[in-house]
């Protein structure tokens, strides 16, 4: 099957919105074994959308669009696609009820234009939208398939995975199985060097590495006629990877580090608290993203001022005076303070210089001290994060804090 | 002038490389007042590249390509463009000398295919490549312009700025000025209804609305012969918008709400602290993203457990017993507790149900109470956020907290 991705929206052409949908869909189609021939971005213009559709069906059989399904006047993708594939729009009762229910439940007034979203091609396979009001759909005419998905990534991605992918899987032969292995603590070049022979020798499964925000991932994929065979091939490659670089792997299933740590703490029933300076609540926010974390997360302190460090965590002004707020000693005192305030089994702290100001020769922007105490055992580490900006430094420090917790728990186990 | 951006390269279609060139060129062309009608990505396939060129010149006069100018066999953009515009390739002496010089200087052996890069359209304006070997060029035939640039961003961007931009500036009149207005507290449909007459009547300036993560933005753009005129047109439209929906506007300059609030607090020197339950540190994290915020942000409490609310903030267990942890009374007690612990002028709190578990009929997932106290004046509000998932509810609550702070400061001013 040959595919074309069409992202619709005048705002995309201004370059103010980065088109993450196109990249996501490219990756997903590849995983399904579907070749992408073109990617187009076009404004909310009927003639141009139509011209792109006609061009696409000249030598491709699948067009996936995102955007232009909303309630407003410039949302016209659905109309053009329906026309191009020789169908007509009609009210889709189930969708109309869902939209009315959505607004009733949210106790928000529904405007007439919201109901435009219930108009769908008569022959469509309708994809319900769990995260918004605009449904998506698949429409096939004489071997030409169109799949129309909403523009917002948080609506589009689940709809692709839950509706469009099964629809496509049923239509194309072979099966791809893949796992996304996530690592922290090893750079992309070092990672590639550690597995370069596996990458060079690859036929199936294939290996691809990706670096993102201080983490590296490895995609292990196998395409076979048989699902079980593909799984088995991926599985034995995972074993090889764990033998080589197991200490850096925190997930074989594309989980976020915070989610892995949150789940681990919940499973082991380890109560936890935190004390943050430079990360400013980002650690707490990150860990409390895990559903059910309230069973173990007790409290967090964001102690920005020195007074706050003293009053909330009992950090002695003398320690700050002597070693500075950004020091091993302050980090340890903060973690100890969080522990004694909360009575939890594990406490973690961070104090550093996130920039852009505040750096010195001796203590540059990017320097962060972190302490972790678990069942009385203390560890303290420092990093010098690359100065890729305030937000990057803070995120990287949080990843490091999470990895310290993982290691503290593993050390206690062994 | 109407433009099309074509990024060439099979690797782009796999979705492993994010196509930053397309976004960069969109922005640059907009700054030149050139409208981008399409963005295409196509593999290294002669037939498909040609089809895209032909489609482009149907209703546009400028095509900018990136990629496919290198020395290898699959670098074919130059050939196809030259053919499409009715020219032929010939050796460009200056370029040949430059390539020979490049390899001599780098003391690297030059292969014959490197000299392919010295073959250029006979009528081209050649753009020298200061960062690599492949030159770019502009070629015009009967009002159809093609500009071909190399693929690597570090070669492409300087070549665009130094060669392509001056080439284009000489050929097009007019200039675009635009502002991005950000709002919170009004849905996209309601926003459009409030300004639908302005949208319908638009010729210049044009208005476009975008919804994202609980916020709505309006882009106001004017294209005029004269820069000052365009600015003036945008400016008076901004006044109209402020007259209509001013209470929802927090920025005329595409700033994040957290950044606007952070800057306001710093300017006014208003010390601030926070107490968070369901938002789990996300408010603190969001506010402390602002550089320099340490001048006013004192401390934050993430009080997840009831014990933490009592011990850190002095929330009376009787209040929680009687009204529940998610209640107006608890939210107010949390803000009061943060205030008295920190001695800051402003305190803000949030307590709610972020889900997925924990909701009841009476207190459903998405219900959040928030209190803000500023110079002794207390306000308390509740929202029922759409259940778009834990992360969305938390983010939405944080935006609402930020908007409460803005309103508290404005109320105090008036």
C-alpha cells in the first residue's frame, strides 16, 4: 500500500506551529509496513486540498489527512474528501448524540456549528473521538482509501492507534512487531558505538536509535508473515541489548522514566517526598503525573529562597553560608529535611543553577547537586548539564533525580 | 508572490528526521511577505518531484526546494528543476574551482561525483555554499522562479539569508506585519461567535483563530506596501479585539500565560507562594520557568496527603473532615497556610480531582477548587475541567490559577 500524508491548516504554513502530526504518521505508517510517498501541507483552501487529493490518487491508494474537521467555517477537509471519493454527507445519528451528550455533560452551551461535526460521509467507517468532539473516519471508493483525522495531536494520536491502525492492519499483509527501548545516562554516540555491530548486521529485526531531551531510545522492529515469529525475533534482540547496555535501560515498552519510577514506588509501597530548588516543582509535577501516586507521594517542598530552605527543611544558614545554596551539603540537608518533615522512606532533593543568570566560573549554569536518601542510605550526585536553556537543564535534572531513585531501590534490592 | 516549499529526501518520509527546513522557510517567507500555499515532502524520485513542480506552477510563481543537490546518484533535484524550467546544465567554472579548492584545503581526495555539483543551469543565479560543497541557485523562466538550496540546515540557512532572501526582496513588493493575541477563559466556538462579523468581513487585516490546550489564539495579520501602514492596520484591529473580548486577552505578543504572570509579579515586586494538591507541583514548575522569578517566588508546597496539608499549611483536620479535601474551604485554608508560612503578599492554592480515579457523582474528575489571596483580599473559584485526561486537567487548572493571579492584581489596581 502506498500512502500520502496531508496535513491541513493555514496556520501550519506560517511556520508557527510545528507539524508533529506528519512526523508521527510517517513513523506509524512505517511500522505498519506502509510506504509513504509524499507528505503535503496545505491551507484551508478547497481547490488546493482537492488538487492534492487528485495528485495523490494518481499513484497512491491511501491518503491520510489531519485537521479541518472542527466546527468552524474554515474546517473543510471532510467536505472535499467526501466529494473526491464520490460520497455525500449526512447526519450521523450516533455522533450527533455523542456531541449533544458531550456538551450536556460539560454543562457548556452547544452552538449550531458544533453539530456540523455530526455530518459524515454515508459510507464511512466512523472513528469516535474520545478526546474531543470531531469524529474521524475512513472512506473507501474503488480501492482509494481516505482516512481523515482531527488536527490536535492529543485527539489524533489515540484515534490513529485505536481506530485507523486496526483498519489499516486488516487491509495490508504481513505484520510488524516492535518495541521501543528507552535509556538514560548514555549519549547517542556511545550507545551507537556499543551496538554498532548489531546495527550494521541488521536485516530483521531492525534497530534504530533516537536521541531526545537527554534520553536515547532504540526501536527494535521485525516484519514477518507471522505475528508470533515477529515477537520472538524482537524478544531475542531485546535480550542481546540488555546484555550489552542493560544498566541504562529503564523501559522496554516506551514508558516515560517518571511513569516507571512512579509505578515502582507504588508497587513497593515506598513513601516518598521531595525538596526542590532549581527544578522549581518540576520533579513533583513529573512524579505526580502517575495515576495512583497519592498512595505513596506524601509531600514536596519548593524552597526557592534561603529562608524557605531554613524554615521548611531546617537547612542551617551556616551550611548555606559556608558551602553555598548550590552545593553537595545543601542538597543533602534539603533531602534530610524533607525526610524528617514527612516521615517518608525516600526523599530526593535538587539544588542548582538553571540559568540564564546566576552562573559563575566555579559554579556554571547547568551545575545541579542532587541527594537521595532511602531507608537511611544517603547518596549525593552532581551533574553539569549542557547549557541548552533553562527548561532543558531543569528537565535533565529531573530525569537524573528519577534515575537516582531507580538506582537507590535497585541497590537496596541487591 | 505565491510560494511552494518542497523538501526532497526519502529519509524525511520515514519520520525519523524532523523537517526543520520546512518550518524555517515558512517563517522566513512570511517575513518577506510571501504567502506559502503548499509545503511538500517528496522522496528522491524523478517522476514525483516533477509532478510536484508542475502542480506548484499551476497557481504559484515561486518554488523553493531543499535537498537533493549533493554529489550522489540520488541527488536529482537540480536536474528535474532545470528540465521543468526549460534550461540545461553546464559546467560552472567558478563553482568547479571552488570545489577543487575546498578539497585541496581540506586535504581530502576529491571523487569525480563531487564535480557533478559544478554542473548548474546555464541561466542560473548561482549561490555559493560557504559551509559545504553543493552550491544553490535561483532560476527564472517566464515568471516562474525556482530556488534550490542544499538540505543540511547549517548550509541551507546561511544561504537563504545571504543569497535567496536578497534575491526575493528585489522581486516582491509589500510587507507583512502580524501579532498573535492569546486568550484564556473563552472557548474557540464562543470566541469565533464573538468576532464572527470581523472574520467574515476580513480582507486586510486577516483574522484566524487557533485552539490549543484550553487556550485560544487569534492571529491578526496585515499585508501592505508599506511597513508602517501594515503595523497601523494590525494595531487598530487589536484595539477592536480588546473592546470585544479584552477580559480574556492576556498577551498581544504570543507570550505564554505563565511568562506574562511571572513578568507581572517581578515588575510589581509581588512576593508569591503556592500550595498545591492535585496540580502536584505543576503550578510552581510553570511559574518558575520564568528567568529571574527567584526575586519574588519564595516557596511552594505540594501537599498531597491530608497530614501534609495539616502539618505544612495548618489546614485543620476538622475542615477536611467536614468539607472534604476537595472543597472551597480546604482551598482557602491551603492558601492561608502558604501565606502565613511564607509571609508573601500573594498566595495561590489548588485542590481537586485530576483522575483517572477518585471521582464521585458529586465531585467528578475535573473538579478543582482554587483560592488566591493578595494583600489580604481572598478569592476562591472552582472549575469543572473536561475529562481529557489527568495531564490535561492539571494543565488547565494551572492556567486557571495563573489567570486568577492576573485578575487579582488587576482588581487591586482598579
